[in-house]
C-alpha cells in the first residue's frame, strides 16, 4: 500500500490534476532548460494561454513533454518535442487513456490529430489537439456506447472498428473472472 501511495504521489507531482491556475507547471524566470528553443517556448506559452486547464507539463526539463486533457477528462494527448522542433522535425503524439470507450477509437482519434499536423517548420500541437478534441466531441455517442458495452458489442455495431474484439467469442478468456481463467 505504501508503494502505491508513493507512486500516486509521484504521478501527481509529474502530471498534476486540478492545479490552481491551470495544469501548466510554473517555470520560474530563467529556470527553463537552455535546450528548449525559442519557438518551443513560444508554443508552450500559446498553449498555456489557450488551454490553461487542459495543459500539464513536465518542467523545466528537456526534452519538452506535455499532456493536454481531452473532453471528459478520461484521456490525454501527450506530445514530446524533438530537439529541433518545429524546424527540424515533427513532435511525437500519443494518446493515453484508461477509458475503454476512448481506447476503442484510439486509431481514429490519432488519425484526426495527424491530419492536422502542419508542414515541417510550423508548430502543430494546437491544431492537432483541436482536431482530436473535435473528434471526441463529435463522436461522444460512439465512445459512450463502446465504454458501456465493454467494446465487443460496440465494435460490431460500429462496423468492427475494433477488429480483434469484434471477432472474439463472448466467452473469451478476457471476459472471464480471474479465478475462472486460472482453473481452465
């Protein structure tokens, strides 16, 4: 139990939730890592101004890593800036969620975000986040259906977006209680 409390405490330090004044960790003047470029710093400032409650950043270390909370609060888009971002290469974008409804549609959400990625040399985090945010808002009913049914029924009803689950038999091992799997 103490170990779990330690991990939760560490998680709250790194990815704070419901921080007063927003999710962005404050970086004192002059404390920012010198490897963070001016364009990266400008994009971080823009993100903090536009999304103060949704943004969380591991600060002031480099490389720049940040998370933006999607609507509903059950998922985040995580971005990592490479050293020469945005001029030298695109940022890395990942979806993290514990919600089965979101995970069922992970590919579609990431495709929507990637479709808005700007050309090399242009910051793209805001556009990518807005696209993912819009996809989640537009498909709220699909996400709720997938979460409510555990995925298998929702995948069939939605045309089999979750191929593996749609093909799974109803008595598949992951649908059984823990003791039933051990006995088999």
